[in-house]
C-alpha cells in the first residue's frame, strides 16, 4: 500500500526513472548493432553485399544456415576476429538462435570498427518465415 502512495506522491520522480531506464535499455540495444528484420537482412545481402556471421554452435549451424554465412561459434569470436577483417567495409549481420548471443558479439565487433546489424529473432525467425536454409 505504501508503494502506491509513494508513486502517487512522487509521480514526477517515478516517471523520470522510467524514462531513464528506457533510454538506457535503448542505448545498450543499439551499442550491439541495430536490429534488422529478416526482410531487411535479405535486402542488405542482395543490394549491399552484407555478410552473415552465424554464431550458433556447430550442430545448430549444420542443421540449417543462411547461404554463404560465416560460421564462428560465439565463444570463439574474440580469438578469431581476424578472419572477419576482409568484411569490415560491408555490413556484417550477426545471427544466432534467438538473439541471446548476438548482442555480446555485436558489441565486440562494433568496438573493432565493423558495421554491425543483428538478425532480429535470430535463425528461429528466419526459419519461421520459410526463408532458404542450407543444410550441411
């Protein structure tokens, strides 16, 4: 009950807190690369020569991945980042299963000067839209 009294009496402070939390969350989201829908990713690949970096583990990657995707598991990206240097001048789209690892990888790549985008919804969203997958 005291909580609601506090909110009603300090509505300005509570509103400011909510806005600051939202701005912080938005800022953190874009530090890891701008999210891109599956349709936007398709456009980037076709018109701008973007490359997809698939950071899922080997089994998931073998079960189905985007054509010409570069496969580096998320736990190895920091050690193998030199392999991505040839793609620094084009957008690099980070794809994982659901989006849980793309943020950390995207943040690392952005710090190293890459143009990073994150596949929104991950490979699960790509597959649910019935877009083509290559199985190895």
